[in-house]
């Protein structure tokens, strides 16, 4: 699931946003997750999606991901999103 979300965000983001913002948010979020011993998958998912509602993303209408559907499809607890 993380791989698919990563590819979706990377495809939709501008190259500079991916290289200099999103990728760094993910990197440092995972470092903090390790330090504080929290769920790394959850942290990575949230880091990848933290700007997804912004105007800079031009999501195809048929491929918009809603957290509850994502959670349901991947058996990920909605309360964690």
C-alpha cells in the first residue's frame, strides 16, 4: 500500500515539491517514528499524504483517495489516519 501511495503522490507532485519537500517530510518523519517507537507505516502514510488536499495537486477525479476507503481496502484502522 505504501508503495502505491508513494507513486501516486510522486506522480501528482511537482518535481521540486517531491524532491525538496515531500521526500524530506517522509525522511524526517520516519526518523522521528523510530526515535519515539511508533508505527512506521502509519507515519509514512501520513507524511506522504500531509499536503494531498492542497491546490498544488491535480488529482484525477476518478483516483481520489479517501482515507476511510484506503484504510478499509488495506485493513488499516481508520482511527489511526
